[in-house]
C-alpha cells in the first residue's frame, strides 16, 4: 500500500519516522513527569523554600528546573499558576527559561542525540542559566510594569484547594495528566518532525549554504527555525544534531538554547496570560542574549 | 477511545518494528533501548487511558479530555483541535505500518547535497565539516580520546596491503582513509556501494557511496570514495557495484582539493544488499 507515492515522499516519510522513533520515548517520559509535577509540586512548597534575597531567588528559580523537570509546552501555565500564588516574577521566569533545558531528561536526550557527548548538553545548560540570570535580574531590578493580565488575578483560588488526596489518586491524576500532555505536545513533535524531514529531502543545498555562510547568519537562521519548528525540548536535540553538519556548533547551540524558551506554541500560551508588550520585550531580550552567547562560544 | 487506540498503537508499532527487523532501517540498533522505553511508557499510558475510557462508558458523561485540569490549559478544548492532534499523532503509525520501507538513495544525496564544500575555512569553525564523504566522528568524542581511538584503529589496518571493506568496518575504514590518506595510497581496496555521478563543467565524477547511520536515518550521511572506473564500464545512479582497485589521491574540482579516490581495476554490478545501510559501532 502507498507504493504509488512519489519516491521523494517515501524517502521523507522514512526520515520522518526515524525522527519520531528517536524522540517519542523522551516525549512520553517528559509528559508523565510533567503530570506528576502538576500534582505533587505545589507553589506553596516552592514559596516556603524560596529565599528573600532577590538574586538568590533568581538562582533558585534557575536551578529549580533541574529537580522539577517540565517541558516548555506545560511551563507557561505552571508559571502563571506560580505567580498567582505569589512566587516572585524573577524566580518564575528564571524557572521558565531554564526548566525545559536543565532538567535531567532533556540533558540526557541531548547527550544521546549528540552521540554520547557531554559537550552540547553542557553548552546548552550554561546558555540557559546565563539567560535565566539576565532575565531574572532584569525583572528583579529594572522591570516594574505588571506582567500578568488583570483578569487572571481575579479568579484566584478558584481551582483550589488541592485537598488531601491519597497518593494513589494523586498518581492516577498524574498519569492522566501525562496523557493529556502527550496529546497536546505530541502534535507539535509530529509537525516539527515533518518540517525537519521535509527540509532534508526538499531544501536545496545551495540555498542552505548561502544561509550558513557566516556564523551570525547561521545563528539567526537557527533562531528562526527554532521558533517556527516549535520542537519539544525533549526531542529537539535530535533534530539539532541532524542539522549540525549543515550549520555548525554555534548555530546549533543557539537553536538548542533558544528553542525551548521561545516557540510558536509557547507564545500562544503566553499571550493568554501576559501583557503583549512584556512578551515582546522578553523575546527580544532572550534573542539578543542567545545570539551573543552562541556567537562567542 | 481514539486516545487508547493511538497510545496502544505506539506500543504495537514499536513491537512490530522490533519483531519484523525493520528497526535497523530507521535507527542504529545500538539505540534499541529507546524502543523498549517507548513500549513500556506507551503501554502504561494506554492502560490508564483504557481505564478512563471504561469508566466514562459506565458513567456515560465524563469526557476524558475534560477532566480536572487544575487551572491548566491544554489548548485542546475545541473539537477540531483535538481532531488535528489525533490525526497528527496517528500519522507515524500509518507511515510505520502501511508505507513501504525504502532505503535512502541518490535523491537524498542530491537534496542534502554533497556538492557542498567543506567549509572549515569559510566559517572558521573546525567542526563545520560536513558529514558527507568523510565520516568525521570527531565531533562526538573529545580530542585526545579521538586521537587515541584513531591510532588504535590505524594499527589494525596499517600493515595490511589489501583492505577488505565489509559492512561492519565500512565507516571505520573510510574515516581512516580520509584522516590519513597518505598512509593508504598504493594499497588495494575492495568495497561495495551505490553509484553517485556528479558533473562539474565537462568533467564527470563517479562516487561509490553508502549511507552511514550514526543514530538515526535523519542524521545519516553518505560515506564513500571517489572512483575512477575503467572506460569500458558505464554506470548509472543508484546502481550497486563491487569494486577492487588501488587507492590514490585525486583533485576534485568542486571541493578545490585532493581527495582519496580509487583507481578501479575490477568492477562488477551487484544486487542491492538487503540492508543498504552501514552503522557506526560504539
């Protein structure tokens, strides 16, 4: 069946399936953990351990993601929730930009994707920490306009309280949440894989070559790709590694750092919760930081 | 119900690929554990979904997509969004089971381009080497490890005057030849590959390639040698050949440099091997 399809489509579907096969276990794992996080981690607990010093709070926010992994697809609702519960903005956003990157699952999948090499995983983690510190500082010391949309403050506490549930029922809802997460984020993985495999088969080389001719253009192209492909951070390392031979280290690091922080689906979710002006400032700042970081490494 | 079918579908797809042996057409089987991870996780989620489904049938009201989200928006609230999500997620299942499994060929070489210069100089980045032609796995190891490994491998082949390239040592030998071309010049070599012909001005260059898989087909590239075929032999793209000949260095105009090539003494057309790929061993 389907033998009638053009040869190039079949080749593309082969590449597509191979990307999916390599990415899907990480997406499944990430979704289940994200589900557990949703259930077991309450903002109250976070607040209890949070230091008062602003800078320390940023640092805590940056490293929080290592212990409480979640992928970028679920992160906007989580930090919106955080901020409603009074977690300071600089902690919440430091968490938002690092959590999809410095968590063990993503670092591990990055490690695997680049042939069991720590190099890209490290560059990626360091880059995201840098962005988190700068974004956090900006929010803590310079930015004073409101971020969260008003109406979101109003129905505070409507979903609460998460009363004492048994561990069993909590685990159950973590798993069901994981399924939701899978069907929500999985589709972005499929779209990304389709675009990536299509590019491999149909994008003529000389076109790409022109785009990769200088370091800075390569980095900018990869930022745009990261945004348009909207890959899940658990999977994007595999796509990134397949593009390594085309774009080189700098541009791929930019892709790996930028992708989980800003992409189409993320943006749509952010627009629901935050003021547009703030989102634009945030993205501009992240883009500049990532570009400079990727350029100098 | 659709969710259950899709989730269990992933479990079955992985099992199918594993059992039918088609897995090696998509990924390096070194990463087989990814398949087991997927099987385990998708099975667990499928069972959870099965229970939700069974539960909702009993109650008759509970829509699985609308359970308590605790203020969490999934962007799947509209029916058409759900339909699109299900369609997309079912796509790999359709491709995996119904599409014929085919191997990559010169279409990809042309699209992904091997005509692309090794741009070390232009970018000023030593890692900006294309994976084409020269299987440079150095980006995957740190420098000293890499050199150690290379020297060790080199010892294995240094003394042989005749290189027999097989499926198992294909990438290894090709990498060595490109790294230490001078040590190999004059040795005889025999290997298999498919023909890729490229033209620059009036000159025709023939290559014998195989797709080498490091992790998965998506990151594969073509590895092989330029060949100077005897004039009485005519070949066309995608034709599989077994060649024997002597390794030399030849100027390759599009790359503006000398690359290893084979002065072929004997060439025979062969059937495409059952598994066209070669894999990087770890």
